[in-house]
């Protein structure tokens, strides 16, 4: 047993668990089935990520800029979410202005790796503020779309790759570095790049990039279906990370809700909001905080991100095997402490649970041998899923257990109970689901 490894891992996990705990979304209790089209992206989940980015900035000098501790902490937060969701993540380092920068790349397993669809956003802020609209909004929407891909277990025809860029505010540095360092054969495999930069402006417009006709039509048709008119994006043309890909001959597209330009009377009549005022009065300022977000614009654009990813990758999902009830709220597991639970409430069913009840467990932990895991039926009956073992030194518990629960009423509050029974490691429940 490598104590130095355990101690370091525990420290990292404690920090991560503290961050994640404040952003836990509400549990979902309604049955869910694998979607045939892009799912709705819960704006509450996107805003929870923004809250975390705001907290990271607040703990690191008020910003998340290149070369500052707040940027690296932002990368660590996003990476932890993606790792737990089953993505293969890569942190790409580069140097600019004497400081180390980072790009975060996340690949979803499967799809034709000779046909890659990418979606990305810059994760850095300017040094004067937390950068919640610019560009926490795009970063959070791309992150939640990636997590939706995982929840749906999407089976795309194209290979999906998500990216968060560093040092965009200093001249698209991170995305240029990524594209310039892709071998020509790999660059030719990227069939499209979708960019999302400032998609929650407080006085929003609905702007669509007009670069690639197919991508442009995908976004325009989506908003037309909502009854929301769009305009061609001109304010930021060439000023965000899509330019790095466009200059390499890769088809690009994206969304934008406006920055320092003034909303016209015609635009205010079309979209609402205030004419004669900037789309974002806090652009590149210290007031670009979580209060600088229009929830409706963030919600619509986040859903549009998912729609484009599903449509342009020709994604399909496995057919459902039954109704699934899921809780995706993060629950910290204290080190060598009391048991914690994650609950899903089942309702509207008749009779008892099946003899092949599927309990899906997703626990992020630095030493899974410390964990005892039980499924608790609504009447309190405990079904042991996993015992502790001092010899099991691997990370995480991500598996589905089959439980004969035929003696239990189906309806009621089912709980996943987890206890860490040894010292020096910690983690959190990432998700718990039951499939009937």
C-alpha cells in the first residue's frame, strides 16, 4: 500500500468533493428512457457549473485567466466531471507569455475516428473578472452536453470530441496551438468544429455563424422551431476559437449572444431586452459574474448545442431495456466516516420490483477497496452490492449490479448507501440509477 499515493490522492479528492458538493443538481425522480433525439439540457445543471467557476475565481484572485491558479482549477473541475462520465481526457500544455497554459480535450468512445465532430469553448477569462458569460457560459453548456452524451450512452456515427481552450483572451493561443500541432492526417479527420463563446448575455441576441452552410442550417432550423429569429454573427467573427479551425480549412459554426455592441431598436423588438444598451454591459469587466447571465438565452443555446451535436454526429442510443430512475446529484463520501445515501423515488408502478432489478452505481473514489455499498429498499431492507477489501486498490466503482428485489414493493424511496470504512481516501457518489 503506497501511503504517499493515498495521501496525495485523498487531498485532491477532498478538494474536488468540496467543489462538487456545492454544485449538486436536484435528483430526478421521473422515469427516463434513451432519447431518439437530443435531450433537453437542464439549465439548472449549466448554472451549477457557472456557480463553480465563480467560486473558483473567487478563491483565486477574482479571475480564471491564463497563467493564473484560477484557470488551472477550472480545467481540473471540468476534467473531473468528464473523467467520471467515461470520457478519455487529455490535458495539452503550451507556453505563452512565460506561463503554462492548458487545453482540455475529451473524447467519447466510439464513432468513426476518421470522421470527427468537435464542439468547444474557451475556458479562460480576462484578468479583470471571473468571466462567467465570457466564457463560462459556453464552457458550461459544452460540458453539460458532454455529460448528456454520457447519460444517454450515445452511439454516434461520427467520433465526438469536446474541447476547452486556454488563453483565448490573449489571441486564440490555445486553439491555435492545438490545430497547428495536429498532424495533417489527424487534421483531415476533423469534419466540423462547433464553437460556443458568450451564449448567455444579459441583453441577448441570437446570432449564428455563417461559415459552413450545413452547420449554419442546423442551428437556424433549431431556433426557427422555437419561433426565435436569428441573425448572422458579425461582431465576433474571427475573434474566437473557430477561427483557428477555419484557417486550417475545417468547417466551422457556432452561436453567440452579443458582447459590447449596442442592441438596436429592431433587435429589441425582435428579441426583447433593452434597445440602446450593450448586449453585455459587463463584457471583459469585473461585473461578469453569475448575475450577468440571461437564463432564457443560456437555456435555449445550451439545448441548441446538444441538438447540433446529436444531429451532426448522427447520434443514436441503445434502445431502453425498461424505465430508468436516476439521481445525478453529487454526494461527498467522508473519509472513514458515516454512511451517505443517494435517493431515487419510484412512483406510478404496480406490484413488486423485478427479480432482475438493475442498480447502476457510479462512484468516484481514490481507493474503492475502502467502500461498502448497499442498496436500500423502501422498507429499509439492505442488499449488499459491494464489500470492502484491503486488496482492492483501484479507483472508482462504475458498474451495474443485478438484484433480486422481487420481494419488495416497486414504489417508494430507494437508496444507494455508501460508507468509507478506512482512512486516507475519499470521493463522492456521482450518479445512482435503477432500471426496472
